[in-house]
C-alpha cells in the first residue's frame, strides 16, 4: 500500500527549551522540520499543563510553515476561535474529549482551519469512520497523551493500518504521535503514516546555540521512514 503524501517530520516543542520557544521553532525549521507540532494540555483531559492560544499567537511569527496544534483539552469548542485567531493551520481535537466531536470538527473548519481528529491508544480506528468527510488529518496516538519521552506502543501499528485502509483514496493525512524515533519510524511509515511527530528524538543532543543535532536527528528519522516506504514500492 502506498501513501501519496510525502513523509513530513513535525517536531513537538514539548521537548524544546520552554524559555526559548521562538528560537527553537526557527531552529527546527532551519534544521528541516516540515511542520511544528504544538501540544496544548489542560491538566484535565490529560494529567499535565502546557499553554494556550496566547502562546500559539506569540509563536506564529516564528513559524514559516505549518503550525500543527494538538488540543489535549476538554471541552474544546469554547477555545476554537482563539486558536484560529492565533494562526493555527491545523487544529486537532481528541475523539475522547467530549460527546460532540462532529460539532467540534464542523466548528474548526468553519473557523477556516484544517481539522484533525486524534485517537488515544484505547480507541479503535472505527471511531473516526463517521468523521472521514470532515477531517484533513487523523492522529494516531502511539503513547497515552500527556508527556513527552514515553515508550512507543507497538500495538498501535494496527490502528494506523486500520486508519489507512479506512481512508481509501481520501487525501487525509495520517499523523502518528508519541515515541517516534529512528527505530519506530520505519514501522509507522510502513503502516501508512505520513506525518511523524517527534519530540525527544528531534531535540535531543542540541540547543538553540548548537542546533546541528536537530538537523541530523530530522535527517535520520526521515531517512528511516522513507527507506521503509521504498522497500514497499
Ligand atoms: C504527547 C504529545 C506528543 C509528545 C511526543 O502527549 O502529544 O506530541 O510531545 O513526544 P515524544 O516524541 O518525546 O514521544
Ligand atoms: Zn502531540
């Protein structure tokens, strides 16, 4: 099975220097990042807190490309307009975040933003089936959301395959988030993912003063994913 989208690497700034986010976004893009992944956590839907729309607005001028905002919050709807106004290109809400994911996705698109739906590891791919015509992206979580640096949950490869089979030839991105590194990238690419979120595996070994490692890390993750795809062609 092939995927028409090129592999995209989306560094998660959850693993960046929190005192230096603007410079970290610029460094990640200079190092070859395709998208910048911004993890919004509310201490309620997930057991951790990060930041909200004001931070996204502050980051916007430091990101040339796609700002991919992952909303790990409940409720979602009261904040959609604020994240749209902050300049998000993609807003991804969790299917588990409330009873009205369909309405949430409608509201995201109505705000002029690409809509994503995320699936926790305990949620089957079929939960996204009724939403296929409303989403631009399906994010398969390969860790339980809330923290960076967790181990990849290999059983989620089947969920990626199920999502891939389900979307058929719709131009929906399959994003994978959690524990992606050079070891797991080939498996997720083979399963059908095209947007690879990686936090620790991108930012490890470098800093804004010494960003060379970021470039090497991104090149290595991309090469691992692309070569696995190449083997399938
Ligand atoms: C987890 C976040 C992820 C996280 C990934 O809740 O959604 O985006 O930052 O971090 P790594 O790549 O370190 O698993
Ligand atoms: Zn994320």
